């Protein structure tokens, strides 16, 4: 269970209700992460705005962004993040073969040059560094705007994994499926 009590999903506080309504518009209930973050309504909205922008308004293909998120979840050992983003990756068109090979992407033939550049970046930034070689690989594959988006995705989901760990969140039963 969460280290903090989860805010009720039917909370009528306007900033919280606005964010929770977005979940319902997607056909699901607010997840534990957002119900915990709702203790700070003044931060929940901006957090949600960035998450929505990275998920739905970025120029880079969603499948690439989901690979970053899943690799981040693997590196941070965030089962919660994996459980929530595996279905999103599949919906974005990430092939099952790539999902199966993600932890061994360096030796797998499943990944193209762009994906490899991005996965290298993800791993280096997990260690809070980014080599000149890794950045040059990004520049060969992506525009400056895309690089900013992708760096934001890496950084944001590193933060998400740490929030999940800090809050002690467990995977909701509806997301806890064997993969």
C-alpha cells in the first residue's frame, strides 16, 4: 500500500477533480500515483500538464517514447511503471519482439539506429551523465526539438519512478497482470 493514504477518486476539489476527470474521459479511474499526488493539488495540475504534453503532444513517435519509459522502468526497477506502460507501448505499436529484447537491446537485432541512440541516452542519463558520443548519436537521428522532447521524457520518467518508490506505491489490481 501507499505510504500516504490515497485521496478519494471522487474528490470534488476543483484542481484535483479536473485531473481525475481526464482519467475518466480515458475510460479508467485515477491511478494510485495521481491519488497520492492529489495531497498537493497545487502541484498535481502542473505535473499532469507535463505528463499529458509528453504523452500526447510530443512530435516524436509515441512508440519511441514508450521504449524510453519502459527502459527507465527496467533501470529503476519500477514494476509499477512497467505495469502501466506495457499496455501503452503495445497500443503505440511497439512490437512484442522489441519488448522481449529491451533489456538486452545492445546485442539484439530488433532495434534501429534511432532506437539505439535513444536507449543509450536513456541509460547514460540514468547514471546522470550523457557522453559527447551519445549526444552526437541523438543529433544524427533527431531534430533539436525532438532531442528536447526525448530528454524531457527520460528525465520525467526517472522522476516518476522515484516518486513511486518514495510513496511506496503498489500496482493496482487492474494493472497487475503477468507479462
